[in-house]
C-alpha cells in the first residue's frame, strides 16, 4: 500500500511539472527559431530577406556577407574595441573586487555594515540618474580629447559601474568557503595576503569565472556609456557600431551585411557561455563548504 502511495505521489509531481516543461520547450524553440532566422538571413541576399525566402537559400550561401561586414563595415574595428574594453574591465574588476569582497566577508572592522549597505544601495541606483553629472565632470577635465585617454576613461567607467555587483556576488561566494583553509595556513605561518591569493582565490574559481562572464557580457553589450563618452569612430564598441550600421541601412540597404554583423558580434559571448556553462552553474549554486 505504501509503495502504491509513493508511486502515485511521484506520478503527481511529474504531472505538475508538465506545464513548466511545455513553457520551457516553447521558449527554447522560439529562441532557436529567431537565432536560426538571423543566421539564415546573414547567408542570404537583401532581396531574399525582403521577399521572405530567407530559409530557402535559393541563391546559395553568401559567405561574402561576413567578409563585407568584417572589412567594409568596420566590424573588425568594433570587435577589437569591445574585446579590449571587456577583457581590461574584467581583469581590473577581479583584481579590485576579489580582495575587497574577501575582506568584507572575513574580517570585522568599523564601518563594515555601512559599506555593505552602500554597495547594496548603489546597485539600485539607475545609471541615468548619475550619467549627466558624471559626463559633466569628465568633459570639463578635458581628458576625452586624446584617443588613449578616451579609451582609458571608458574602461574605468565600466569598472566603476560594475564594482558593487561584482563585490556583492563574490562576498556571497566567499561566505560558502570554509575558513578552515585559512586557519590551517595561519598555523603554518602563511601571511593573510598570500593565503588569499594562493589558497582562497583558487577555491573561488567558480564564482570568479561566473561573475567574469556576466561582466564580460555586460561590457560587450554596453551602449549608453559608449554613446556619451566615445567621440571617435575608431573607438566605438560593437553595440554602438551596430547602431550606426542600422542608421546607415537607410542609405546602403545592405541588410544581409547587417545580419552577418549581428552574428559576428553575438558569437563570442555565445561560445564563451557554452564552454564555461558548467562553471557558471557551479558559481551560481555556491562555493565550497567544509
């Protein structure tokens, strides 16, 4: 009797999950259809796109769309700029926020609660509320006139806007790492700084990789800051570059080249997520307990 009740409860649980599975399948199917259509459009001609024959490939695969987008439409320049911005910002964020988060989680000091509250409050402030005074300060300083200074200012702004989120994420991750590792290192006479970089930081690899991927995607897709602080076409990231290409479509009409550009821009973050998906899941679920 108990066995029958167990199987009936198990069956009911599976039935209750069916609506969720249906929604998940529909969402995945819709997403794959959209991505498939964009990929097909990038390999078609503009005439086929407007005629609705994108998925037919009647004129074959037009790989030259990617060459035109990469060379003629300056996607290679936008791609290089975004790569520089994203990689530099992510490295600086880890170097700054990892020790910062570790200190906030492990040590007790005056003002710690205030700092944690300030970080939480900062994440709730919309960028649009601070962007005008921030732009005024930067513009009056005159540092946007030189190309190198302009690039450095944009990287520092990306870092500054992501510090609260990155620190809060890593603080929660460090809380799940057992302090017994530091205690054992202290008994052996290891300095706290060395203990962090040699022992604790490698143990937090899952959280570091996860937050780095999220920051990489955020910086890669950043548009608002770039629109205000980039004053040269040679410094445009991919988001701003694609927007300029969309505006240019009214004159050139090269829609197949635009979709090819979208695929080029989308590929790095998609591949990065596929390769590191296991680490992302592990980083979200928590650290090492012991």
